[in-house]
C-alpha cells in the first residue's frame, strides 16, 4: 500500500508522514514550490522516504491574481491553493501507484481552509472525496476510505484541533522530530507587507515569474512616472538583482563608497534615472553629493552627481 503525503517540511506534515510510516505504508513525500514559497520550507524528509517536488509557474500566479474562492486576510488564496495542489497530487497517483493522499491539516487551525465545510468543499471540487486522510484530526472527521478498508488503523490516528501547536510540539519531542521551520513561515502571501507589494505590482501589470522573484528582494519604490526602483539590502541581494535584470532595466551603484545595487524598471526618462540614483545614494555609505555609475546591458549612462533622496520622498515612493 502506498500514499502520497503532501509535505511542506513543517511540523504538521512531518507528524503526518511519521504516522503513516509507522503503519507500514509506503509514502511518497510530495512538496509544491510556488513563486511565493521560501525554498527553506521544502527539503528531503526522513531517510529512505521517496521525495518529489513540483514547481508551480505562471498558471499559479494567475490563480493568485483571481482566486475563485477569494483571498484570506492578505493575498493568500488558501482554498484555491489547496484545490490546485490536491489536483496536482491526484494527477500523480496513477503514475506512482498511490491509493490515497495524506495531509498534515488540523481541523480549525487555519480559519479559511481548515473548517469542516471547507474541507468537504475541497474534496468535492478535487474529486477526492474519501481519499484524503488527515491523520492529525482524523478522529474528529468522518472515516475515509483508507480507514474503512483498514489500510490504516483509525484507533492510532489523532484528534487534534485548533491553532495551538503545543500538542504537535510535544509529539515531535517524543518522536525525535526536530529542525522544522516556524508555523506559516514559508508562504509569503500571508505576510501583510509582501501582500501590499504584490497587490500594487499586479495593479501595474507586473505579473511575470521574474516580477515575482523581484518582489522577494530589496526595498521597493514606485516613482511618480510608474517606474519601479528596487534597492538591494546586502551583497546577496545585489547579486540576485543583477541576475534578474532584463535588457530594458537600468542598474546603478554609488562610486567610491559601499553601495547597494539599484535596479530601475520601466523608466520613462532622465528624471526616473536621477530619482533612482538619489535612492541608491540614500542607502549607500556616501555622504553629500556622490557619483552614481549607471548602465544598461553593459553600456554606461552619463548622469550628473546626485544628493541622497529626501526622506519625505522616500516615504512617498516606498512600497510595503
């Protein structure tokens, strides 16, 4: 007997995986990586467990833009996301010869997607009624096909509910499970600041995979013309900004002082270049009027020296 376990690397999915393995069931740990997921969340589970990851692309961004069941408190389309991921897992069942799916969901833990009525809705829309086992709350839910067919023992499943993680943490300690990330730490769509950036970015028609990668980096500013400037916060981000720059983007850095790299996108003219240069100066170690090296596709652009951008303009332009 084999099951696909939806595996985030977090506490709940690790516990669900362990419960299934302890019943002698073969498991495929399946991770989904979205444009909004921290790569630290995904990772190989217990030694010897088969592991697979699926990366979502533009189709998933389109889902986030217009979810059928709406967003949560921020830009998190939890119900639509769950339906989408379960459909992907369902499509894999025949290929890996899995008989059912397992999730680490806990009844009442998430107000949008882990209510009784929502769990039923998700099963109905995915065509997986009776085939999704939730070991952490199974005793509070109707028996699933794996339980009815005695593929798993219902008496050793759990009856957890609510938002407290204390029972799970106690179990993890007993079972020697450690190193899991903080709850809800992986999806940036639940973060208010990131969601504000995302909503604003989508309103400007910036919805490519590259645009989503840029949202994870640096300080973001929307200039009056509609151009966007992104100022790196450290050397690692500077490198990523450089690698994500398109042929139409400008890159800027202060000459002679430690400086962030600044990426300017959708520039309309020289004023945007000067504003971006002043932003770059503001976050550099330079003082007073400084020279800012500016280039696009390796070609240098001549600009006059600039002063750091005024604080009132920083507040006016900054996003999130």
